[in-house]
C-alpha cells in the first residue's frame, strides 16, 4: 500500500496549478498599458467569473467524476483551461478593449472556472478513497496545493512577462497548465479494492441526513468568517498603520495557509471530525478577537493573521474528510460537490461584506465582530452535530 502515497502528492501538484490561476493581478498592468484601461474593476471581473462559474459547476462535476472516474475529468478540465488561455492569447489581434474583453472574460474567467470545477471534483475525494485510515492527513497533503499554487507559479508568469508580451504569456501558461495537470491526471486511478462501508450514501440519502446540513452550514459560516478577513487583509493592515509589513504578512500567512491543511487533517485523524472542527472555529474566534485590538502592531498582526490563514486552510482538509467519513466513498464526488457549494456562497459574500461594512462604518472593527459572530455560529452548529452523534 506504500505506493498509494503518490495520489496525495499528485493531487497536490494538480491543485497547485488550479490555485495559481488566481494570480490575476500580474496580468493587470500590461493589459492596462495595451488597451488604455483605467479601471481595474473591469479586469477583476474575470476573477468573479472564475468564482461564480466554479461554484455553479462543482456539483455537476462531482457527478461527472463519480460516473467516469478520475482520468477523464482531469484531462477534460485541463483541455478546457488550455482553450481558455489560448482564447485570451488571441486578444493580441484587437486594439480596442471593447472588442477584446469578451475573449478576456471567456478565456480567463468562464473557461478556467469551468475547467477548475471539473478538475477539483477529483483529487480530494479520490485521495479519501485511498486513505480510509488516514483520511484527514492524506486529504490535507493534497489540499496544500491550492494554498501554494500562486507562490510557485508567480515567478514563472513574471519571467514570461519580462521576456515576451502578456498575450504570449497566456499561451505559454495554458500549455504549462495543460501539460502538468494532464500528466498528473494520467497517474490517478480508483482503488482496486475498497473497504466495505457500513453504508454508502447516495446524494438523495445524504440530503435527508441532518449531518449534511450541519456540514454545509458550518462550512459556509467558517469560510465566511475567514474570507471576511482574508479578502480584506491588505486594507486592514493599511488601516492599522502597518502597511510596511504587507509583503512579509502575505508570504508568512501563505505558508501557514498551506501548513494548516496538513495540521488540521492530522488532528482530525487523531481526534474526531467534531472535535477538530470545534478547535478550529474556537481558535479562529480568539485570533480574530485579539487581532481586533492589535492589528496596528506588526508582530501581533502577522501572528494572529497566520493563525486565521492556517485555520481557514484547514477547512479545506476538514470538510472533504468529514464528508467521506459520514457518507462513505462511493458517491463522494457529488456529495462533497454539494457541500462545497457552501464555500461558493462564502466566497461570493465574505470579502464583499467585510468591505461593505468598512464603507458603511469607515472602520474595519465592525467587520472583526461580524467574523467573530460567524465563527461562533459555526461552533454552535458543530456542537449540535456532536450532540446528535453522541
């Protein structure tokens, strides 16, 4: 069974490629120069399109994986992403933004979002099937990829932007994404023998089980709290008067975000689903509370911010593992896809609400209170699930 460890690390590589797709900001300056775009909002819309498309298609992608296994979804998703970046590279043929922006939104927004959904439905559920005995640890290793992707690929994107133009960079990155994701996808396969579960829930059965809604609501609440801070971290530091630490803060917290996925996965294996989640949400509450009083102190901001990032990263190990433990492995792709829609809701609303509260109150302090409340809500919901299980 030693060879099974290839699957978490293949998943890590695949998810690192998906995570790096979010490095949009590197493309903004050359596109602004090329098309004379003053408003960054027009460019950031592609980021929103990735998130929305991904959130819409993650559930049907789970069905697709359950039906066809790991290789076909991975290869199809890689092809979709390549077609997207190839389309974006064709923007070079236009001189006006109004003519080119459809290719931009399609090539860097809709198609990558769709490709990511098709691919992302595979690694964590597949790894959970291979590791019924160490689900949290193995899924945590795979989940690290999404956290480190941007850091790994940013130097590559910068290199291409230095030696060629942004449109050729799109083409090169599309080729890289396709080649690496496809290569890793060819390695993946389902376990030949599987432990007989006490029960393998269908999605219909899962939707009738209270634990499904416990997981959905607690995932949404905890993600909302984390993203409310993470999505506004840079302006929060500037408000605290410690803008000079932003670069250090982002590097350190990205490492903790990745490491948190392994840490919380291991803790789940050594304790229980409910206990690990309770610790995660409670520690996040404490870190947010302390940060509220001291986000103007550089060391405290980095320390508490790192804890919040680590705990948020841990959610992406805890919840797929919990889904596998509670509902079995046979239909894990579609069931986790359904639960993961809660992250989509939090992703769309968390950072936005944090910024909206700032606009309405002229301070981020109330946003901290809101994030603390959402962490507490997640804690209460999980306590209900733990009590019912007892």
